[in-house]
C-alpha cells in the first residue's frame, strides 16, 4: 500500500505539473472564440500506466495475497455536455496484465495472464473555461477480471473511480487530455477454481491507480 500511495502522489504531482506547463503555454494565447457554441459531445482516446491491485486469498489451501502486476493500459471516454461546466461521461479502461500469488512468507509466483477492464459512468466537472480546462470526475460501474487461460472463470465486481486531469484545446474542437484516476473495485467473498487449484477471497476493496494521456475531440 505504501508503494501505491507513493505512485498516487507522483500521479497527482504529474497532473499538477502538466496543468502548470500547459497553462504557461497558453497564457498568452487568445481565448477560445465565443461566437460558436461549445461542442455537445467529446470523444477522447488515451494510453498510460496502471498500478496497484492486490487482495488476501487462499489458493490450494495456502493463505497469501493475489496481486495484479503493474502494466500499461489504454482506454477511451465519451462525454455529453449537460450544462456549462458539467459533462456526463462514460469511461473505459483496459489493462493487460498478469496475476501473481504470494504465499505468506513465500515466494511470489505467476498464476495466469489477466485482462482488467473498467466500465464507468459518471460526471466530469470543469474547474475553468477557455483553452485550458482542469477537471475532476466521479463515477461508478463495473470491473471485469478476465483470466486468459482455460479452466478459469472471469469475475465482475462493482467499482467506483475518482479522477483529476486537464484538457488543453489547441483549436476550438481538438486538444490533448492528461489525467490520473483512483480505481476501487469491491472484492466480496468469493471462490476461484481452475485446473488443479481453488481459492477463496475475503471481502475487501481492491485499490488501483492509473495515469494516462491522449487526444480529445469535440463533436
């Protein structure tokens, strides 16, 4: 958890630094013209890095921890402007990774490759108007843990997410987007079974974080 907190602080610092850098870049630029209405829709695509994600488990009768390895991720968002400064947003994030198991006082071993996908629906709230638009977001939805090995079933979990980021528009409709998210799937008690191995998990929250950046287009 200490490592996750350090990475989360670094992600926040990166977001703040990006905001400051872009603000300096656009401070002397002319404001976006107000003669045309703001785009009703926004589509963004991005890539980045996702980290964290572990929980207590018993595998084959051995207690320990399951851990989703840190790995690159990618995703997209589709937003609809509800009113000035407020957008409804659908957020999709996908992390191809590997699941590891570490027994108590034992050595961490690979279990199987896994895909972690987040499907989130919520709101995005702009903190400023014009070319540079910092934002915060809150959302809820589902997370899909999908093993990429035969004999293992996938798992769906309710999850929530909170984010901070910035959108910097180079033109009225095209810009770049940087962001950091705290991702929390809720891991209720469950059973995992596969070929030659079964495990149980206790109820808890799995905490992940992600930082990413990409292109945003207004429609």
